[in-house]
């Protein structure tokens, strides 16, 4: 029990001094990641070349976090 209390006290002390290492942490980007320009091009192409499914039951449900979902209708690629 003493070890847990020491750890909690140390975290509280670091938080009050504002010099904690996890405050300014940024994830490393992949070397093969797309630039923002190409991401915008892909999103523009996808929105122009797809149609929303006519069926009401065709819904994509993506779990974002605990008890939170991102829900959107299914899209179909247009054949041209």
C-alpha cells in the first residue's frame, strides 16, 4: 500500500510542477504516411465517386471509445 501511495504522490507532485514528460508527447509519424494534400485529394475523389446506399439498414458502425460509436451510411463506388 505504501508503494501505491508514493507513486500517486509523485504523480501529483509532477503535475503541479508542469514539467511532466507526457504533457508534450507526440506520436511519431510513419515514413510512408500520405501528406495532407494527398489525403484531401483522396477524400474529394471518394466523395465525388461514391453514392449512399439506398437501403436504410446498410449502416457502418465504428467503435470510437467506450460506449461511443461513429455511425454513417454505407457508400458504394460508382461504376463508370
